[in-house]
């Protein structure tokens, strides 16, 4: 089966610009996650969707970050405006069913550099 | 919230030598425990997980980990390192109620020929 797809793989922008990332999870996976991985740190959960509803966005900086998952499939994560400290790899993951300890499958990530 | 500590941000081993990566968690109730590997420019891949039952867990690529409740540890080992094991390894925990993953800071493994 195809894995989690993300695009773009790399993005370089200047501070105060906007950027969007796209994620296509594994077919049939109900739960989708966005993580932020800053260099030298482990991934940190930003937001979790179950189908097209938000389960947890407690760590999402909502003044500048937004995310949506229309129709319960693809998802986009947006940053507007970007700050220098947003430089990181943004990972998307999906899992089959909510409410169980299912494996999360990760995409390759989008590496964002904010200048 | 769960937290996890990985001791040592970098580990260097010779090819054929033992690989030992340390992970400790902080929780009064044993959580679910995971080890993920990340190769350069790739996403994370699950190596193994502990949920319940046997405390010695075998994973892919010859890795295994042992859950020790008394030590709140879940250390990862491989008897004989290969060059292909060079990667970054993350220990993660999740609460038994919400299944959300909390990751350690990671340990980078280099393998010397």
C-alpha cells in the first residue's frame, strides 16, 4: 500500500511570509497527525484529526498556525505569518483507527527554513 | 502528560559491536512504549512497541527492547551493528488512555567500519 505522502519536501521562505504544507494519508486511515520536529529534538504533536474533526490542537500556535482536513482525507497545515523559530521539519502521520494503540505511519516530512 | 528521556544524544559503535540505546520514562502507570528509527530525509519507522505481556519485545532489523517497570526503562539493543543501522532513534511513550505519542530527543547512531 502507498505510504503517507507530503509536499513540498523543502521550502525556504522569509519571515512574515505564508506557507502551506499538504499531506495525503494512507488510504482508509481515520486519524491524521501533524508534528513539528525542530533540529535536535523529537517530534512534537501539533494537531490530531479523527476523520475531518479536530481531536487535539492544544499545542498548535493558533495565532499563526491553522490546519484543516476536508472530507476526512487530505490535510493542509498553514503558517501565516512565519517566524524564524518555525524552521523545522513538519511531519504528517496517519493511523488506522482512533482509540487504540495503532502504529502511526509517518511521511517523509517537509523541511521548512525561515530566513 | 508522559515524558521520556533518552540518555546520550550520540552513540558511536564499531561494525559488529553491541548497540545499546537508553530510554527512561516518567509515569506512575506503565505507558505504551515505542522505538522509532529515522533515516536521513525520511519519516519515522516503527522498530518495535510494548503494550502488554512479554517484557522482551523483538522488532525489525534484529532490534529488541526490554520493558523494566522497576527501572522505568525501555532500552533498545542489537547484538551486532551493521553500517545500515546508522540513523536517528527515538523512544516514545503514550498514555494508555489517549494514545498520543510523546517523543524523546533522539539518539544519533554512527557505525564505524
